[in-house]
């Protein structure tokens, strides 16, 4: 199997972003837990915000459940989760809207983008709503919506609705 220069570049980018994700998690949740024995809403906000950026893959739903089980007010956690997720997805949308598809192809891969694009073109708003119910897919959908110049109002409204349903379901099944 022949390795090209692009393969090494992609590997370096992936390693960089995985390292960045680990550092963010370690400096927020890890520091709070290991050094003070407490968890702060600010550390949850940082992790949740970071996890919804398309180039960082973090298990934000697990972080949400972790914080929910520690006794934080579920409505505050839902508000922070929703607010930081929408802010991150707005950034994902704007990156998709303004940056070249070649740059984004190198970061997430043409195949992954084409799948997201096909879903948005076929199902539109329903895609934005449904994909926000599942882990890891919504940031790429927000990015693809931006690249397709999808109406920002619709993209954010349906993303918000999907996220709201997801976090409320997590709260009702695991927190109350």
C-alpha cells in the first residue's frame, strides 16, 4: 500500500485535533475532578462547546450525563448544553459557508461531506432535526449546510430543535 504526502498530512491533522480534544477535556473536567473534587458548569460548557465543533470529536452526551448525575440543576445543564452547542454549530455553519470545499475536504473527507450533502438535499430540514438527535453527526451536518448555503435561520432553528429534544430525552431518562 502506497502512502502519499496527503495521507501523512491528514494523519498529522487528526493527531493534532485529538490531542487538542484531550487537552481541553483534561484542563476542564480533569482538572476540576482531580484537583478540587468538584465539577463546574464552566468546564462542562467548554467541553460541550468544543465537542460540537466539527473538527473535534468529543463524547459530549457522556459529559452531559456525567454532570447530570453529579447533582447539577438539569435545567441549567440543558440551557448550557443547548447554548454552547448552537454557538459551536453556528461556527461550523460559518466555516462551511465561507471556506473552500478543498480545505474542508482535507479535514473531514469528501465521502463524509457528500453523504451529509446528499441527506440535506434529499430531506432538508428533517435532516438537520434528526441528525442533531445523534452523537457526532450534527457538527458535520451544520458544516455541510453552510457549504450548501442553506438558509442560516432554518439550519439553526432545526438544529436547535433536535438538540433540545436530545438533551431533554437524556435528562428525563437519566437525570430525573
